[in-house]
């Protein structure tokens, strides 16, 4: 399924400082966008919000 990420507000972790990392957009209904911060016009992944929450919770336990 293709999601339209127009209007996404992208942010990256404050822990990343000035380094390149992933950016997340969670302001759109029904989708969380993820992209590479060094290629803002490149491709982005789209996740269902429950899947993204599950990923983040799992990553926090690592």
C-alpha cells in the first residue's frame, strides 16, 4: 500500500545531535513515516502506528 506523506512533520531524536540518522513523522492519521535524514527527498517507509509503537518499545529494551 502506498501512503501519501504530504504534510508530514519530520523530526529526529534529540539524542542524535548533529549526526545523520532516521527522521520520523507521526503527525498524519493512520501512518508513521520514517526516512533517512541525509536524503530528505528520497524514499520513506510507512508503518501503521501500532507496528511503529511495537518497534520502538522493542528497541528501548535493547
